[in-house]
């Protein structure tokens, strides 16, 4: 993923991004433990593509599940997606998604 996907290193940075967002934010929570790593690696590519397709209409944030505020959003595993607009959760998804499923997830809520 290039610079089009923001990567906060801690909760405060994540919150700063959300507070300044003037478009919806797709928070992509990833994990590095073995069971999550493979699925998250696949999702990295798809999330990057989504950032390209929706550039200017969506901010994409790739956040480590161990460092960012996951409890608030009901995230219990990785990969997980949370679409947030002005502090409100529009939609959530967990587990790996296909390119088509991710496109449908975003199209339904943007």
C-alpha cells in the first residue's frame, strides 16, 4: 500500500485522523499473529485498491488491532473493517473479503 492509506501507530493518531476527516473513514484493522497474518496480507492489496478507487470520497486507515481502539467498534479479530462517518459506525465486516465483496460493502454505504 502506498501513501494513500494512512497508518496510525497509536490510538491518539487514529483518533486525530477520525476527528479531521471530512469524508467517511474505512478503518481496516489488521493483525500480525500467524492465523491473521495471511488473511491480512491478502486484504492489504484489496484495501489499497479501494483507496485508489474511492480517492477523495473515502479515507482509508490501516490500523494494528493491538494498538488502536478496537473495543469501541466491536472488533474481535483480524482482518476487520469498520466504516465510520463523523464518529458514527455505518457498517462493519470481519474476516477476509473478496474484491467483489469489499466493493459491494463500500458501495452499499458510500
